C-alpha cells in the first residue's frame, strides 16, 4: 500500500456534540459539499474531505479524514500490519501475506460506501432520522473491529479459556490509551459505545440507532465478509470468493414496520449477489480456510501455546498485542517447554505435520467423539499424549507426546436471517419476505453441506506418517476407539 497526503480543507469547529439526525432527500440532493457534517462539524463521511489516501490492492484508493489518520497511526492499529489476515495460508499460497491492517481499512471503506448509499436514499429506505453519532460509531467500529486480534488469525482463540475472544481484547484496547483519547477528543464518542458495537454485551441493549447499524458490521450480510472474501481470494489467486459488492450495497434499504421497528433489508436486486456471497464463503472454506496444510500448521501452533500456558511459562495476557513473528520468537524462548520450542521451530521452517488419517461424519460415533474434543483442550491434549505413548509401545519406537495432533475444525455458523423487499412484488409474493420464503434456501442447507465436507484429521510429524498409515487398521484406529 502507498499513502498520499493531501492538504486538509477547512478547520474543525469546537462546537459541542448535539443529537441531530440526517437531512431529508431534498436537502441531500441540493447540497454539493459537504453533503453531511457531524456534531464536530467534520464531514460525516470521511471521504468528503480526505487528508490522505491509501492505495489498496482491492479498491484502488481509500480516502481517510484527519481523525481516521490519527487512528491508523496508533501503535495498536499499526501492529495489525504484522498480523497476517489468513494466518499460515501464505505457506501454501505465497501471495496470501495480506494483513489485518489491510482488511480493517477495507471494512472501513465498504462501511463508508454503504452509509453513503443509504444516506442518499433519504426518506426512501435511507437513514433519515438516524443519529449522526450512530453513523460515526459505525465508521470507527468498522475500522477498529479487529484491533484485538491475536497473531495468526483466529487460531489461538480455538483454545478457549483462558484465551478470550479478540472482540473482548479489542474492547480493552479501545476503552483505554491513545485510541480512547482520540475517540473522546476528536469524535466526541464514548469509547465504550464503540466497543459495544464490536463486542455487543449480553443483557445490555444498544441504542436503537446503533443496533440498526451494527448489522452492517456483523451478521448475515456485513462488510466484514464483503471485504475478506474477495481480498482473500485475490491474494491466493483463486477463482472463488467472487461477490458483486457494488450491486449488493446498492440493494441495501432501511425498512420500518408498522410498529416503528427498523431493520436493514435488501431489495430483490440483491438476491443474486447475496446468494453468491453465501456460496463464495463456503467455497473459500472448502478450498482455502480448511486446506489440510494450513490446518496442520494451525494445530501445531495451538499445541505449542497450550503447552506453554499449562507449564505457566506463558500467561494468556502475554498473547495480547503480539505480532506473528513475536509469538513464534516467544514460544522458542529457552524457558518454554520442549514441545513449545520444538513446534515453534518446525513452524518457523515450515516442517509441517502430515495427515496420517482422515475421519468423516459417516464414521458415526468415532467422528462425534473426536468432534467433542474441540471443546475440551485439556482432554484433547491428554488423548494425543496417550495415543503417542500407546502407539510408540506397540511399534517399539519413541514417539514424542506432541508428535501426534488432532485437527478438528470449528463448526461454522451459517446465518441467513435476511429480509427481501420488493417494490413491485410478483404475483404470489409480498412486499417484504424472509430469505427462505423467497429462495427456498435456509441455513440448514449450508450447514448440512458443511457437515458432510468437514474432516477430522490426525496430523503427525512427517517421519511417522508412512508407519502409522501402514498400521492404520490394526493399530491406529483401534487405539483411537479405545482412548476416546
């Protein structure tokens, strides 16, 4: 990415925040620049008066306002340049070195585009009456939604306790330090409010306008997927992940029902691109995110981190704020357990564990019992150790207790809670209908496909693979059946 700075236009007013809402369509069309301003007299959408542009591989130029420039120059945001978006996928597709930094800027860019499309609609399915502060909250939240990410994508989060989700880590970063200061001083926003849109607290309802807009950031139809699917596909140079983003954004509307409840819907013109989005995500899982080599590298990292946590040579809090390289260096430290050091070394030099056995859902009880280990990291490690010990004795060789690992992919959520709006519905249709009513497709369809595609794999240090495969039926599978 190359950055180009431009001279700022205008000076920020010192007025205090108010709670004005968005002007009507007539006013929007009558005013050229700035079309909308916020409570601090900045342009409501940062691209109206940019001070800097980022040249992006996907969108060409991403304009940033003065305040956004300050946010991306914070230490916490700059760290994202050293956290790869796809973790270890670059070990298979060398071009996949793009970062959480790029993805965060992409989400911000699509958020601004979506908001502009809705603002321009005025009272005809637009954001009339929505508080300006809610729009600003969404813009900032889209930029900061991954600020708490651990190294190597989502891998470490699969461990569960004491590892907390990256959204919760992001909350602690947003609510204190230099980011909090910028939000308060420059945007006149509560850091807690921004964090709530990213990490929605249980039992605490968001303000109505924040709740409405939050669905553009997280849900069945969100800017997160709209950015990462095409970005990941391009980086890997694969023909999957294609989505007509422009058409989908143009199809967005705000619908208000007879009780005054508002929701984000899409018009019937958005049916096809939304269908493409759902299937693009599945294709990327099948071909990229679940690739056996990438998955093997991930479980090697998980075991290295878990053993260090168990030995208390690593605290969960130390994982916060690390880059990819810093995590591997930490795990290779002499104070770490032998397993953590060895696995970190193997990861550094791409000595990938190999698949010795695959178990599919039709295996029935065996698959289900192995799948249950995903939720119990302690038991999973114990079974791995016992399996290594038992097989080592049976084969009269020494097998390290970290040389055999389970790769159990996390079950994915397939949300399709979307409403379709027809301006002139065909006979038999209604002006507003659920996705399943319009298309006949429901989340269970993709969930069933995913369940049939998922594989649980036994990955092992490379020298072990031929030996274990030769004894698959007389030693390996019977040992698995006994131990789980």
